[in-house]
């Protein structure tokens, strides 16, 4: 099912028993975080706080907080189905045009979809039912202070729109936004992200101002697209249209030359001065630690537009698992298909939430030659933001990478630390606090595959212990006779 806007998704969640309305009065200062953290870690529902002290606006949180809800948000029955859809799409994009009537008929639905999933510009939009250009203020939005040592209140579930100053192409990223006062906010776009690239380009071209729009509460597919690691040049709203099976309506902002999703709840319009930085942070992040205070660009708000009776959508991050675990798992299934374009030998990938997603990457491969695992490590480190992966573990095709017990069994048994460890230095995540240097440090690959003689292992590799199929079938057939309850 494709959702037109956030409200359709809320109604769907409620119909399926996956939304809890809270009418008790609550505070934006830490209380909503503590409630949501408990619910999220218990696998609970989305939460709609309807009585937020000091505000008329309700707060929606944890809407992506289960694999089922994440799948619904992206219009699939399971996240594996998302991967299958992306694979079919990539097959069309990569392969030559279909030849013959049978081939064209087979691909007709996908080809037709490609013609209708681009964004459509409209002249009137729900997100502009209320337009405030005179003294716009954030004071009426229930923005959370998430953790005790946070530097202030933060917008977290954002779609930050920027444009390449030369080509005009849009980028949409999910960046945290710190509130400084009613009309200025800090833009935490890290050095490796698209928004930061646009800022650097604007600065290099001596543009004094860079126009920005921060969208809150679009349809769920569009929100997810802002967080997806798309290949360079792929528009986030085109990808959202692919997920929704129909294009996203966009509307021109009132005070900046940026188009935003028309069905959004709230839009902050404004600009960033390329010569202005301000301390941003600390912030309790998805690493489970606070990120330090650092200088980041400042957005000056020129307008706030919103629906009548808007809903404020947000999230919290911290020690896993939390809501972002499921955004990360969706990205894992998506990225698997991109990975296979460059590395077709890859069978599966797991980016465990305990590793902060990209800090630990486990990949299984069809190993065919000496050094194959290390070739795959190098390939992964060369793919977009996967360059930030701190640990890569490579196992054989028959290992279930989603089973961490099985993976650790292979690491413990198959790895000779001197021979099978690859250490390289290079870019690290800006949030990584373990390296003595910011954004730069060492990374490790572990080859946990079976070793070949050509890889310096002349000894015979022992077979795994496995029971015969005949005995397993016999025991299964007689299980009731044994009287054992498990």
C-alpha cells in the first residue's frame, strides 16, 4: 500500500493495532524520550502524544519502530521484498532495452512505473495551509530535548533540502537540527554528506547564501528516502516515488527557491550564510554516546508553513535497539542490491544494530579464488558511505550472516589473526570517538572464509560436523515417541 501522507499512515497503524494514543500530559524535556525508549526496546507500538505540556501540537514518534511497520511504510510485506523490488529496478536500469514482445510484456509493469514515479509540481498544497512569513517562530512546535546532556532541543526526523549551486540538483538528507532560538537552528550535515558538499561548493563559488528547507512529517516513503544511501545523482524523491508506485507531489516554497513535498506537515524555509558557523552539540546519538560540540552552519528561518492542526513527527536515537534500527535494516536490504552490482559474488549482508550499522559489516560470498575475501573488503570500502565501515567480516556462502552466533563461530575457528586480518587507514564516521583523529583512522577486515592452499594454508581444511540426512529424518519421524518436550 502506498501512503499519500503521514496521516494515512497513522490511520493505517491505528487500524492494525500499531498506534497508541497517549492523552496523559507529558513534557518535551526528557519525559517523552524515556517513555519512547522503554516502548521501543520492548518492541511496542507507534506513539501519538496528544497532550504535550505547553503546546497544541501532538507528537508522533516510533512509527518505524518494528520491522513490520517499516515494511508497511515502504509498501512491502517484508524488507526482503524491498530488496527484490530494487533488484528488478536495477536490472532494468542496467540492462539493454528489452527485445521481443515476450520480454517487453514481462517487463511492462516495471517500465510503465519508471514513467510515473517522478515528482509532480502542484500550485496548492496542504503544507501551505498556514503560511507565516512575519516573525516566524519555532516556539509553537513541541521539539524535544532528548537526553540530559544535550546542548538543547533537536529536530531529528528531518528532510533537509539543499541544491547544488552549479547544477541545481536537489539533495535531501536526514540531519539533526539544533534549535538555537526561535528563528535560528544548527545544520548538522557531516562532512561526508550531500548537504555538506553543497555548502562547500557554495562557499568555494563565493555564494553568500545557500537556500535550505527542512521538512517535517512527509509521507513515510519520502521520510525514509532522506536517510537512504542513494548512488550519486539519484534523486531522493524519485526513489520515494519508486517506493510508493507513484510520484511525490511537490510545491514551491514561499520564500526560497526550493520545492518540498506538498503533503508534509511542517516546512521550515530559510538560508545558510556560508561564512557563519556556530557551536553545535553535544547530542546523544545512535552510537549510544554523546557527540561533542563542533562548529556547524546556521540556518536562518524566513518562513514556517504547515497544515492546519499539524502533527509533529520526530524520533530519538541512543543505545540500541531503538527506532532507527529498522530504518537501518531497510537500508541494509536496499544496499545489498547496490553491492551486488559491483560485487556479484556477495550472497547476503548484515549490518548489526549493535555495531551502529556501518561500524560492523558482515558479508557472505561465493569464494572462488585466493584473496577473494580481501578483494570484497576493498570493494565495500570503495562504495559511497560504506567507506566508513570500521570492521568488515567476510564468511562463506553457506554461513547465515543474520545469525551472529554462527558468524562468531566462523571467526573463532577460521581466522588466523596474522594471515587473515587486513588493516587499512582512511575516512571514518564523524561520530566515531574511538580514533585519536577526527573523521580519520584505522579499519579492519577479517577473512573468516575457509582457506585455500594458495592463501598460505597447506594443511587440509576439516569438514564441518553434520548429522546424516537419514538419521535426522528418522529422529524427526519418531520425535513424539521419545516424549521430550522442548
